[in-house]
């Protein structure tokens, strides 16, 4: 049997026109503009389509955006060019060297430094003079001193020279405290003043002077003194005293070093103050007070130098 001839279909090949029109309308409703490509639009599926011009607002929007971006780019390019030109001019401009002004010489600083150094050297000399204490000769060889004086001074010498053999003694310390402001010269001035009649002393000295002399005016025995040569070693021992006892010693020495005898009361019988002759009692009291203040000042110098020594 022979083959039958093929029948040709009359149905049109291709998509349904109605279905295509529906897709186009759906894409038109969900289309968004791509800022990077002005004449194109991108649908929700990410497919780009050329604007057909059916909607004037849709076509005009990318043109306005492109114009705005072009204006901004031009402004940025202009600003960048100006900055580049200014930097080039600044780099090419020669540096102007300003002359250095010579500093004014200040002689006052040099003088202050010189004066400060001189004072420092003076303080070092004074401090050094009161740090190296010498024990002095053996007090037992001094026949002028009594037994208590010899033993008390030797007690202070032992503390300075050999502390391993030194042992604290309350009687020796008390003797040094009672006699530290008495020397042969100070005792002689006090003895001269004591020889003056009491009525004459009361007439020559004011109440303030008498009140100042009364507590300290207790003359010791002739052999119960501290000679000047033993002042350093006694001061070194006094500096070693601890606690309130040491503070009382320093307070007593400070008062004695600052003491000065008030002027005598005026004599109504004298014709003039300049021609008035000082009474003997006043001159003796003034000598005693001056010598005692010098001794107290010397002991204080030793104590302060030893405390600040390294």
C-alpha cells in the first residue's frame, strides 16, 4: 500500500497574540529606570527594553537625571582643577627665609646664678665646719674640771668615737643638759653680776630683764662647766637624744640664742640720755646674756648640721 499524503495544518505557528499583549502590559506596569542607561528601562525580571515613547514622563525622567549628573561631574572637575592649579602654584613659589632675631643678653640671670652659687658655697663651708666634730682632749687630764664634769664629757666622747663601748647613763645626760650653756667666761660674767647688791640690780634692770634672768641665773660651781673645746662633742651627743627630750633641748637653746637684754629703765636724775652712764649691774647682765646666746647658737648650729648631714 502506498503512503498517504501528509495533511498540512491551518493553525498559525507562534505564541498567542493575546498572551503576548498581556505580558507587555504587565512589564509596562512593573518597569523601573536604570540610572546608568538613560534610553533603556529594566523590567522586574531584569530584562532591558528600549523606551518606545508611549509615555512622555517615562522617557523624560532619565534625561533629567542624566543632565543633573552631568552638571555635578562638571562642578567636580572644575573644583579638582582649581585645587591642582593652586597646589602647583604653591609648590612653585619660592620659600621666603625670615631673618633670625638675635636673643637679647640678660645679665640679670648671670648675676643671679653667680650670687646663688656663692651663697651655696658659703652654706657648704658653714655646714662642713659643723659636721666633722673632734672629741677633744682627755677630760681626765684637766684638773680644772671636777669629777662629774670629767665623767660626763668623757661619756659624750665615747658616744662619738666608740659606740660599741658606749652605754646610756641618765645622770651623765642630765649633767650635760644642766651645764651645756656654762663656760668659764659665762660663769665669770654671772659671778660679777651676782656680786652687785640686789637693790642695785633691781634698780638697774627692768622687770622684763629680771624675769628673763631668774630661771637661768643659777651659777654652778667653778669646776662644773663645759669648756669651749668640748662644745662640738657635747652637741653631737645632744643631737642623738630622742623624743620629747630632744625637742625640749632645742626649744631651750632657741630661746637662749634669741635672748637680748631689754634697755635699762630711764634715770630721772640724769641731765641727758646720751650722757647717762649704764649701771654696772646692767653691763654685767648684758655681757652674761650675750655670751650665753653665743653658746646656745653654736650648739644649735652643730645639731642642725648633724641632722641634715648625709
